[in-house]
């Protein structure tokens, strides 16, 4: 159960940090509060991973998950906008 909650915290944290970025294309306006919320969720997810894994493994897992999600989110947004443009 802790693994799932940690994964959800990492997911929400990376999405929130993406929404706080000036380069995001999901929304027209930035969400300035999302930066703090994103960092908070990432820290909570990291602490949850520390409870079930070793320190190095938890850090590696959280950074790998964040990099994966930060790579997939912009691609998904671009794909979604491309589908809308075709219609």
C-alpha cells in the first residue's frame, strides 16, 4: 500500500511542478501555488519510499520516476493538441 501511495505522490508532484513551469502547454496560465505543492508531494513520496527501501534505492527510484513522467507529460500534451488540430 505504501508503494502505491508513494507512486501517487510522485505522480501528483511531477504534474504539479510541470503546471508551475513557464514552458508548460497544458494550461494557458501558470499555477504559482503548484510549485510548492509539487515539491511537498515529491518530498512526501520520497519519505514513503525511504520507509520501504534503502536510501540509495529510494532516491534512484524517485528520480527515475520523475524523469520518466517529465518526459511523458509534454509528449502526451503535444499528442493531445495534435489530435485536436486534426479535427
